[in-house]
């Protein structure tokens, strides 16, 4: 899907800030027709793309936004599923409602968008879906169990989708960022039970401080956006592409090569956790 074929119509979810905003800006600069989305409509008069209201947790909101783009442009060539939510807390401290909110946004939200765009892509027998996963979807992270669970689920969902839509000329791909400097650090939600009465409080606070520091030292969102643009222009994209600090990317490669307890011990030591 080369830009030499002309500009593409691109829909980017979660484009109010961070990776989504960086993707919308870069792709519009490269001459594509870009529609960014956010849960609450934001007017950005100085940018080269349009913003639409889209809440990935609401079917009708997703269908309405996709319908708007199709009515205006006649097609959607590329979808970047970026909208996400981050929950922190021990698995035991996480309520059903908190867990569902995490999965509803990060997994079911992607499903809703895919369901809305696939019929027109199948009809045209072309299209590309780029799902923003995470290296936390390959390695389970302490005190981010349901965030990791949502990104692990996205891995399997994308692999399955990729095989199902191949015959229709549609390609699905994962981009897996490591730590990125975005507003997600500030907007991360803590499980309500993760307070002073939690049995995990000391470990949780220690791990979360390390996570936040690593995110603050992470790559810029524009680095991920460039990877998304690269994937978009690939003629035959792979299933997944990692992006970020080389140490984090190397850890993902090392996971299947090392004995599981060895790898787990290294990971725990990185977060200041000790074995019994």
C-alpha cells in the first residue's frame, strides 16, 4: 500500500493525544486524508486532519463515525486502532467492573471498529487494519495484569483476523510499542482497592514508580507514528512490528529462548520484586 498509489483515507482512533495524535499528524503531512477520533469532540483548527467524536465502547458511536467518513470520502483504506485505557493494580484488587472497563476499551473497542469498517473493505477487496498493541501484550507486567491481558487478547485477535480477511485483500497487523512518552502515564487509572489497605500496596507503589519513570524516559510518540506509516506503506506487512528501546524489544525476543523461571526472575528484578 504505497503512497505512490495516491493518498489513502485513514481513520485513527484515540487521536486526541499521544500515539494517535502523532499518527494523525504524520499521515496528514504525508498527504493522506486523515480522520482522527476522540470520545469527546475536539476542534484542532491548525492541523491537517479532521476530528470526529467516537467512543469505542459504544456501538452506535463507532458506526456513526465510520458512516460519516464513508459518506464524505466513499471509502476507508486504513484503520489505526489506537484508542486505549490503562488500569493499574494487583489482580486480586481489581473489581469485575474495573477489569471489564479495561477489556471493553482495549479489546471490544477494536472489535467494534473492525466490524464497522470491514464490510466496505470487503466490498472493495482492499484495506488495512493496524492495531496498536504493546510489548506488555507479549510479557505479562506486574500490577498491570488486565492491561497486559487486554493486549495479549489483541495479539490473538489480530492473528485470527489476519487469516480470515486475507482472501478479501485486507491485511491486519500489530504494532507493539514499548515505553512511550505520552499522557497515558498521567491518565492511568488505579484500581479502587489498591490503596493503603491493600496487601500489595508496598510492592505496587514500588513497581508503579518504576513503570512511570520508564515511560517518562521512553521513546517519543512520533517514533511509533513513523513505524505505523512504514507498516502502512509495506506491500506485504508482517503480523507484528515492535518499536521502542532496544532492551525492551530484546526482552521479548529472549522470553521464548530462556527458561521460564530465569526470564521471570530477570523481569521481577527489573521491577524491584523478590522471590520468596
